[in-house]
């Protein structure tokens, strides 16, 4: 088999719709644009928030930051599951730096521990965030959870 022998799977590609080629072609007459109006005409590039010339105050969000969509700059976390912590010796203090050295975290983002898997040894886990299940699993194994602050300069995290 060569590169030029490859073909798409039958039924995975559809021919493009050729509009405005006469009524017999199925998309003639108005070419799928309805009858008259601004959006029928050539050069239709109306911004999504535009509501007509009489409505000048466009109803677009006025303020940035916390609004009905959540934070404009949400905090991103590097995630580590509880099952990955089994590689450390019992009673080890697991810090974000230790997780980076072990290769479990590849970025310098704040660390969040998630509760997937099981933990079979007591550990002291220091991270910026914990899920509720991760917290209970670490404590059930005889370990301790210590939550770090998110002050990036103080923690040495990020830029």
C-alpha cells in the first residue's frame, strides 16, 4: 500500500452543496437564504451581537471578570491521581516539587490531587487543591493532607 492508494472510508465524505444553480438542482431560486432582507444580500457580515441600527446599545457583556460564565481567567491545575502516589515510600512528604522530579507533573502549574485509584500507604501530601475523594482516601490510608495557598510568587509557581 502506498500513500496514493489511501482513500476515505465510503460514506465518510459528502459532496459539497452547490447552491444557486437553478431550481432543478434543489438549492436554486433563493439559494437557501429565504426571501429578502439584509442577510440575503451580498456582503453579509453582520457581527453576532448586532441588533439593528435602531438598537445602538448592543446587549453585549459590559464588565469583565466574574459574571454568569464564571471567571474570565480560570486557574488551571496540573492533575495527579491518588493511584500515582503509591510510588513514594511510606511517610514521605509529597510536595509539588517532588511530583515534578518524579515526572508525575510536567508543568509548573498549581497541583490538584484527584481521587482515582487507591492508596495503600500513609503519606503527607502537600498540594494546592484536593478533590473530596482524594482527601478521604489519603486520610483513610493513614496519611495527612496539607493544602498550599495559590499565591504564585510566594509558592514559586508560574511566572
